[in-house]
C-alpha cells in the first residue's frame, strides 16, 4: 500500500488538472457560470431582507466590482458586494424603501474562476412591494465640448409626479430614484423602471461622494424633457460563431425592445472651478512666480515686509491670472537672501464665492546670487581653456566673444522660415521689454536680388511685455526679412539685445488646397472649426448668414470638422450652468475625415442634425475607446483545428 499511495495521488492530481482544461489535459471549460438559486429569489416581490445570496453552478469571481456593479435605487451607504466560492453575497445598509424595485446590475463582471468565461450582462432584481418594475431606458453621455464618450459617470432618473415639475435644484437635494453607470462607449442602461411613470434623466460624476451636485468641478448633465418607458417585441440578427475567426450563420433572435433607447446627455463642468493658492516658486533671484488653481478677474496685491510698498515689480500674467510672474527690477531686493511680503489674493470660500484672502511669503531663491556667480566663473574658466587649446591647435588668435561675460536680451520668432499667408509670427523676448523706436526696426521684401522696404506692424501683446506680433501684407511665393538693430531694446533688467535678423518665406499658392463648407441647418451664429488628427482646432471660421464657411491656404492632409452654435455670440464655446438652467452650447461633428490636396478645392455639404449625436464623432479622433467585448473563447474548436492542421 505504501508503494501504491504515491501512484494513486498522482493519478488523482492529473485528473483534477485535466478537468480544468489544459493544452493536453482534456477539454477546456467553456461554459459560463449559471445562476442556480437566489435568496430572495430573482424577481421576487414582497422582499424584506437586506442580505442577498446568489448561488452559481461553479466557482466564480467578480472583476472590477467598484466600476461595474451598480445598485439601484442609489444607496447613501455603499453596499457590500463580494464573491465567495460559488456564491455572491450582497448586503444593503440603507433602509429598504416600501413598494420599490431594487436592481443589482453586474454588467459583465461575473466570470468563472478557472477560465474566466463571462456570464454576460446579468442583473438581479427584487421588489419590496407586490409588483416588480421591469421596464428599461438607455442612451449615452457625451462630453458637451467635444462629444467624447464619458465613461464611469452615474446616470440617474427622477420620477416626475403627475401634474407637477421637478425642482430646478433637485440634483443638489437628493440621490437618484433609479441609477446606472456608463461604459467605455458612454452608454448606459437603467433597469427597474416603472411602467407609465414619467422620468427626467440626469448624470453626475460625483467627486466628493455625497451623491448630489455640490461643486462646479463635478461633471454633470440634465435633460428637461420627461419621458415614460415603452416596450414592444422586436428582432435582431445574431452571429453564430464556429470559432474565434469563422462564423456558421446569422440568425434572427426575438427580444423586447425598450424605449427610449436614444437619450443623449451632454455633460459639462460649470467652469467655476475653485480658486486656491497652489504654490509660489522663486528659482532665481530676479523673478518669482505664483500659481493658482483657477482664474480670477483681479490681480493680487503685494504689501512688502522686507521692502517698502509693493516693490515696483514688473508682472507678466496669464490670461486668467492663474499664473503670475514677477520680475524684481531692483537689484538690492533681488540679491537679498529673503524676500518677505504679505500677499492679498482672491480665493473661493465655503459659499463658492471669490473673496479676498491673505498669505505671507518668505521667498528664498533656489539658486542664490553667489551660486550663479560661482557657476559663471567655472564656465568662463572652462571656456578660456578650450579657446587656448583651439589657439594652440589651429595657430589662430582668440576672436570669439566670451559668452559668459555679458547677458543679452534674446529674441525668438514662431513660426520662422516658411510660413502661410494667413500666419502672423509671434516674437518672444527673454525678459520684459518695450519695443524700440520704429527707426531701429526694418522690414523688407526680396525683389530679385534686392531687399525693398515694405509696410509692416509690430504690435506688443496687451498685458504681456514678453511678446509682440508681426503683421504684414504677405504675398504668395515671396521672401521677407525682419531686422532689429543691436542694442535697440533694453529689458526691465537692463539687458540689451544683439542684432536680430529673421527671414520668412511665404509658400506658393499651388502648395495649398481649399475647403468650402456649406452647413445645412436653420441655426445662426455657427462657428466651424477645422481639426487635426489630435482633435485640436487648427483654424476657425464664423459661418455667414447662409451657413457657409471658407478655409483657404490649407496644407495637404486629412482634416476633421466640428461646429458649435455660438448662442451668446462671444466667439468661444460656452459651458453650461445648472444653477441658471443654461445648457452648454451645442456641438456637432462631421462623421468622417476630409482629404485636402495641393492645388485643389473641396466643396462639402453638411447637415449636422441628420446624424445621431453619439454617432457623429469619427472613431479615429475619439480618445475614449469602447470597452473590449468580453466573449467566450471557443478554445476547444481552436485546438481541434490546430490538431487537424498538424496531421
């Protein structure tokens, strides 16, 4: 017996392994889990227990439960949902509502423990009343600004009592009556809907977990149109697969078609993000930068502690004043060890209003003046050594200027070199400066071999002394040259510029194509945007009264189209405001790319309202891709094919 025992154990272990399924140990388990019982029973009425057990015919697990499993109605306290062996245990902590249908939507989260065969979309339901609600509604949640599917956002329904309307602030007051969550396509299905009851649909990306809309940074959507769910028998075509690459047939399958199934909610953030002081940073003695989390409409104020008054700093602020750089023009202050001040700024308070707040700064540069001088001395010494080696090797005198002895105001241009006839180069300066007298700036066009002065304008950017824009009457195929004399400009730090020279060559007409868009819609105030493959605007044109927008001088390539209805006429897309009951401005996409060729014109008709909103955005520029479909693998058939091929 002692000799036989190891053989018996080995045989038992081999049989156990073969039952799971392996390349040479028997058939794979391809059968998905199946529910054998539930307590309370699935679709039970009059249920009272808050503890639910669902039993399966094999060991199972729940994948991504926090993302996929949704309990409806929305629960104040998060339910417990866990797998244990062949069972799923659910515990509800909220008090059960009377005469209410409860659903636990698992989506495709339940799979068998061995092979990962998905059970498919599964929903468990019970009712605390005498009947159970079995209707459904479905649709999509899209980002209002770019029609991107919004994944993982809660979508809910509020029941609307007969002869009444919902409060304009209901989303701030209570959780949803029925709830679901979107998948990777932005699609949602809400189950357990009552027949004959009218509902209104909302969406909420609940950032703080309070289950109501409580802060502008939370993405949300709402639809004022109410609806009631209906159902009818219908037929769809299903594919019967022989294996992972071949199908046997397409068969009609009957099902219950619930409507509405095309709800579209356009989600947005209100734009009023909370403004708080993020950080202050002083890398070098001459400057420091203050960062905020959101814009404001008033500049902060400075009250010196280690200096008098406001310091007389030169400021460069971003458009919304959420990033502000201060240039310390007084070298006595700049080279001091510490710069101390009281900083007054606008900050969001507990009532979500901007109010003045105060902080105290003690700013020490990360790189001190002494360290900068030491590094310059080391760099100068190294440069001089290299020059002496060069002189010894080449036998020439030193003629190059030591780059470490002087600091210059530098100038750069973007774009530079080849440009389009509708581009205006932006000059950027390394330090704040004023433009020089026009006599020190020269602009000329090349005629044959000669440079001929021509009309131009160099315009400083309002509120930003680091930039200026060059405007000119560009002629196709011509070359232009901008020159700024040496020492013509002096920065606030007292540094001068070297002579600056930049050529601009305007491309020839035959290098471009053109696109003429005719929008067929009754809307006015249409703004058409030309997009690149990254879904970023490269050109924008306001359509005329007939809905026409023309794009000239386009480089050859593929483009995409987007438009928005500029309802307030401010020339930019405007987000929504739930408190003021203002929906975001409507956005539409042309459903495919448009190819523009050199020396070619394209006429494109566009009827944006004839295509379902969730089908408009081209897949190639949609960043949020659909979830990968979880399908049962026909591994036994695949293995049989491999065996046949190897014979």
